[in-house]
């Protein structure tokens, strides 16, 4: 226990920047000061459900980032990460005893919002909370890009691939609701169980045919009719290939897979009727949203008081402070690491001695600088 507590101090120092970046990725893409309701059904935003205002047994509801701060401070909130095409419910009919402080005038209900058991703080096919105090197994959760539920990796029914953070996952239930996805999975998804190929052109031949067709689609052959000169359906070409995949378990899709889906008029209509039109939009991905948040955070002017103070100093003074800070950070890591290696607890007296040593070190450096000058 002592070693674990000590190591966590080192981890905090080493991962501070990474944690800040993760928070920026999720939250900086949303507005923390203004309710998102006037924007309508936002393409993607950070959402929360309030167990204090809409407990289990009531109607599911979701609130935007700003309302979670301004209207639900001190409440028990479930963090839903991000959801697509959602309009903030805060203060509407589902909240009998609460009025939104940021946007009080709202319709009684947002009829196009989609809800799931996530809004009551349970996730996965096991319908358990996260983190689960009764679950002895440490297991990551992965979000399905279709239903947007979070599932334990051990409940996906498949092997989780490496670099999972760069891939999108569609759970088995969503795959089975839209069988056409299995056709694409056999050709585009991460390696999985396959069925024997039937007679017909192989995947490489189909891909080459599709690429060649894209190049000369404007130059129809004289042997084709006017109708055949129209862009071909990539989905039909894949189906003709006969390559299949065992239809079980979740499916992981590599980066850029959406661009390879057929977007002919027939396929667009089919995806629309299945509620999957968003799959043709590469900007819909969570990764795209996170990158937008990181960019927005970097572009915003800093409000850190330390950085503001540095702006008022000369270049030489800025460099001296930065070098001093980096030296102290390195010394502190080395100091704490010794405790971790020996399995000792860091006490307040240890910390006091560390900073006394830093002060003594600084005085020696100042004295050396003075004598040299």
C-alpha cells in the first residue's frame, strides 16, 4: 500500500500534461459557459445525466457541459463522455423541480434525442455502473460508435486489437441490427474470424476494380448502356466477391474505414433508413471531436497567473525561471522515486526537507554567480 501511494505521486508528476490534454480533448470541444440548447441537436458534445434530478425510474435526460456546472452543481452526475445529435434537456418537462439558469425557455421535450441505460449510470450488456465497486476485474470500457454504449472489453465477444484508441468499434448487437455491416467487415475491418471464400473475384481484384472505376467513371465504354455508365455500387462489388466473416462478436474498424463505404444513392438511402447516415461522415468520429477540442484549447489565450507573470519579464528572466522550474521538477521526481524504490511513505517532514535542500541549493548557486561577477 505504501509503495502504491508513493508511486502515485510520481505518476501525477509524469502524467499531468497528458491528463490535461485528455480533459481538453473532451471538454474543450464544448462550451462551458453557455447552454448548447439554442444550437439545436449538436453534432457531438460532452453530456451528463443528473441522478439527483432524474433518478432511475423517471425519464432519461441529458444536460450539456455548461448546465452541469451552472445548474447541477453539487448534484450526483453521470459522465456520459460524448453523444451525437443531442439537444440539452436541462430544465425541460423532465425536470419538475429545476429551471435552467442559462436557457430557461425550452420546449417540453426534445423528441429527436436518443437515450439509453447510460443515462441512469449503467453501461455494457451487463448493465453495471462504472467504476463498479463490486467488480474485482480491472477492465477497460470501449464505446460503440453506433449505439454509443460503453462495453467492457471482456464482454465484446472478440479479441481487442492493439492501438485500439485509433480504431472504432461497433458492438455485436449493432452489427446484427444492420447485416450490411458484415459485408464491409469482411473487407475493411480489423482481422477477425473468416468464413471460406466463395468462387468469384478476390478482395484485391475487387479493390483494384473499384479504384480503376473511380478513375474512368466519366469515360463509359461503348459496350455499356447509359444506365451502366453510372457510378457502380461498391457494396455490390464486395458482395459479389463472396468473402465472408463469422457474424459474431464486436468488430473493430481501422482509421479511415468510413471513406471506403459506398455512397451511391441507393446505399445512402439504405443507411439513412437504418439510422446510419453518420457513418458516411468522417468528421463524426470521436477522434475528430477530440482533435478539435485540443486545437481549440491550444488556440485560446492562456489564463494561468504564472504565465501572465512571465509575460511581464524579460527573455533572460523567463529562461531563468523556466530552467529553475524544470530543475526542481527533475529533483522532485528523483526524490520521490527513492521512496518508491524503498517502499517508504513520503511524510510532510520529508517534503519540508526537500524544499530546504532546494533553498540551500539556490543560495549556493546565487553565491557562485555573485562571486563570478
